[in-house]
C-alpha cells in the first residue's frame, strides 16, 4: 500500500488510524528516511488534523531529528524537536539533544547562538546544557561559570565546593574563589546550608587573602590586621565541628583547613604571651611577622587524622579565648 492510497483512506474513512499514514515503508525503501513523514505530519496538523498520541507524536519528530543529527545538522534537529506538542516531553528531549552537541566552552559557538537568536530557545537552557557538558568533560571551572551565567545558583555552589574548592587551596587561586563565592553570597537565600558550606568556604578564602597580603608585604602587620585575622579564625573555629560533621567538603580539604587554623592558633597563643606586642611599632610588626611565618612554615603534620586535629583546635581555641 502506498502513501497516496493511505491519504485517500484517511480522507474517506473516519475510523482509519492516522498513525498508518506516517509509515516510511509507504513511500521509500529506506527505513531511516523520515523526511516525508515529518513534513506530512506538519502539513496535516496545519490543516486541522488531530495530533498523534504523545508517544507517537514524539516518535515522528525524534526519528527525523536523529536523521538530521546523523547528517551533522544537529541545530536543525533541535528545530524539528521544537514542534513536539507536549511541553514536558519537548523540553526533556530537546535537552537530551543539546547535551550531546553543545560545547563546554564559556562562550557560545555560532550554532549555539543560532538556537537563541533564530529558534528562540532560552539562553539559560543552552547555558545549563553547556554546564552539564563541562561537568562531563571535567572542566569544573567552566562548569561553575556556566551555572552562574544560567542563574543556577545551587548547582554552581555545589560544583564549586566539591570540585573546585580544594584545587583553589592547592593552587592559591584565591581571587577566582573570592569572585565566585562573593557572587553566590548574594544568592545565599537560594542555596541550602549556605553558612556551613559556601559561606564557610568564603570566610576561609578571605582569611587566606589576608595571609597572602601579609606574606607578600602588601599590608602592615598592625594590631588591627592582627586582631581582624584572629577574629576571622575564631569564627571559623566556631563553625568547624559542624562543617566536619556535615561531610560536604572533601576530607582532604577539611584536613588542610584544620591544619592551617591550628597553625594560626599556635601563633595566637605565642603572641598572647609576649608583653606589649599589641602596641603598633616597627619592632612589633617585625616580631609578629616573624612569628607568623614560623607558624605557617612549621605546619601541623599532614598525618594527623581529622578527629585529632579538631580536638587540638578546640583545646587551643578555648585556651586562647580564656
């Protein structure tokens, strides 16, 4: 039976299943050529024909979209999929195709920009797909930036804290960390457990930036700087037990943070036992700087388990506060 007979049958018999009209075997010997099926379906719908069931409607569009995809015309396959009738189904399937073809680059490619400009696909949908592709490619920094651009604050937060934060500690790229965490701080109402996750990381990065300025001589080690640094350390120590219990950050990150806090507490206890060190003078600046460098260089051993580190921090924190 050919296509013309089926169209006549559809016209004369109200009980004839419309699905039969779109069988590729009616018009071609190539079982993977869905061009005519799709265009005929679009034409019949424009003439007022009842649409297919949700499953069969999606099947017609997806079959032709895959054919275009195989020819390297993936952006046209997205155009075809935009004609799926059921909104939830349409969004899910378009996302599946996007994930296969978008890049993990921060900037949009020409094809990706075409989807926004010509096909009116929301840019946040493209950016979210690119962020997922970046995660698949393990381009974590790009993924964070793309999630932020897509205004997916929770996903940007989780990707940064779990995959990028520890690398930040290793590389010392504190400015990028501050940029990301300051931006996310403005959206903290949309991020669960912000205070003991991203908020804690943000406070710790601020502390590391103070360390960098002290080490590189970019700030005078005045009593004000000394006090601000220790105040920041105290805030972090107050939260540390909850952060460790949360088990959100990687264990190796928590060990690194704990070792650093313990080193600074050692420095603070030594300083508190030196008379008149709080007075601002060149001599005291030099003494505090020397003690600070010694505390950082003679770091706490890496082999100490996190429970023992926390125990020592709590003990020295109480000693220093009292």
